[in-house]
């Protein structure tokens, strides 16, 4: 059988092989030596056949990959490359055996280690990417030889992440794609198993912010959750910083006399240094002697990490603390309680500043955010210009939060006991 190999011809060959109960072959009429076969079980794969050493030399065949993992176009491209090497007198089948011998012990986890060693920059972005490439979502791949990785293996890992959230699936897809492309380019993989995989759908943008009565309830409820979560949650609202940034805050990053938090780029999402002027309420929370006394009373180790309980790592247990915070907020708000996420505090800070009349460009500088209104030379120029404006923005926002949280509660709102 001979015709231009396409998905249609290969699928038809599979049906014929199943019906005949034996392996059938087809040859490509566009590229001599390129073929496909289907077995009686219905599986199909691509190969190229060649001869080295003249007419008397035996034919050699090299497998290119399975149908489904490779498309016919991808297989034809690989075959053309291999047959081109044969034309130069290179025995590609021997090369393949040598390569397989070299890669026999290379697992997915070992390949991830090599990839990160080459590309990782030690920033928060790469720290999170490395964690996802070694997470429970890819546990089934950890000890699997990389050369045996299939599209199904990758899809199963992404589906496992999707069980937690669509956002988790999309992040893992985005992490696996450059890693597997890198591996394929270096011939650590016969074919890229992500070829043809559809990316998880984008996560719907959230616009949830806490209203003034919710901010009041949040502040009161946060005061009752265990240390260190009470000050962390309050600082998240006052600074608009991200959870990991506040949780990993260090005394060496703070200049409390100047009222400034200098957040290094290694700990920010966009890898840019960020200068956060602290409102008076934030400075009050960050009382070093007071925090040292709390740690001593709780038998926690003191260190450069402001909120560490171990002395060497950021605190854990945020999920439990958030559930406790929600319970207390429900007690205060009753039927007015609406679900919210920790990241909504950052959005609340930004929206609150804008509601106070602060220019959007200043707000973006305040939150270390880059968008269409800020970029390139404009961003560099405005960074210095906005320093005073950013400080005023945080002070205004802090004053607004204080006006809500220090005012008497309405008569219909229940005050929680500490």
C-alpha cells in the first residue's frame, strides 16, 4: 500500500489491521523510506527504512514514534532529518542505540533537575515553578524514564492538578511546556508529548473587593486569629502585597525609622525590587520588641524572618487560619457575609486607593504592578517621580482603614470576644 501518509490513511490502516488480524504497512509517496505500520491490536507507529553500503547491504529500520504522540507531519519531518543524515553516510540506527544507552537512567525528576540548573534564576517566579515541577501533581512521573513519557502521562498530571482548580492546571501546563520543549530539542525525548495538547481554559478574572462594612468585620475577626496570622492578614490589607511576600518578610528588609519596606526582586512576582512606604498602622503592627515578646511567650524561635515560628522558614497553616477567619467574620456579618479570597485584599487595597481619588498610575506603582499604563521608559521615569505620591497613597489608605476599624461598631453588629 502506498499513498501520502496522513491521519486519515493511518486510521484506515489501523481498521484494516484489526480486521486482518495482522500487522500492515503503508509507505509515503512523498518521502521515500518513510512509512507507517498498524498492528492487529490497533496501535500504529511511524518508521523510516534505509540502506547503508550499497545494494548488497541489508535494509535497516528505525522507529520514529507512535501515532497520536506524533502527527504525520511531525513524523515526516523527523524522517526527512534522519534520512538526510543517512545520505551523508551516518548510521542513525547506531546513533539511536547510543543515545538510548545514555538516557537509560534519566528520569523525569532528573531531567527537571538539569532543566532548572540551566534556567533557574533563584527568583520567586522560578522557585514557584520548580515547586510545581516537583509537586504531587507530577508524582506519577517522578521516577519514570523521560524517554517513555507520553501525551497521556502529561494529560493525567494536568488533570490531577485540575482536581484542585483550573488555575492549578493552567500553571502546570505552562511549566511543563518549556521544560518538555527543552528536553525534546536536546533529544532527551523522541517526540514532545505536549504536541497537540490543548491548554486549560483561562481563569476568569476576579473583581471581588471587600466593602467598608466587610473591612471592619475583617479587621475585628483578624484580631482574634492566632499569631502570626493576625498581623499578616492586617498587613496584607494595608500594604496590598502578596501573601508570600508578607509571610516571608524579613527585619533586614524593613527600615521602620523611615517607614519603608524594601522588598527585593527575588521575592516579587515580576522580579522587580519594590519600595513600600508603611502607613502608621503598619509600623505599629511591626513593633520589633512586641513581636519578639510574642515569640518568646509562644516558645517560637526569633530570627530575621518576622513571622517565622521555626526561625528558618515562613509560617504555614494559612488554609486553617483562613477558615477560622471566615468563621469569625460570619459571626460578625451574619447573612451579609460573602465568600472571599486572600488575594482579594490586594485588590481591595488598589480599589480603595482609586476610590480615594488616587491616580491609577500611582496605584500601580504602589502595588508593583505593570500594565498598559506603565511600561518601558515610562515605568523607569515614573518610579522616582511617584515616590512621594505612593507614600501619600499608602497613608491615605491607612487612614481610611483606621477610620473604619477604629470607629464604634453599628448597633446591629456583634462584637467578638478576643
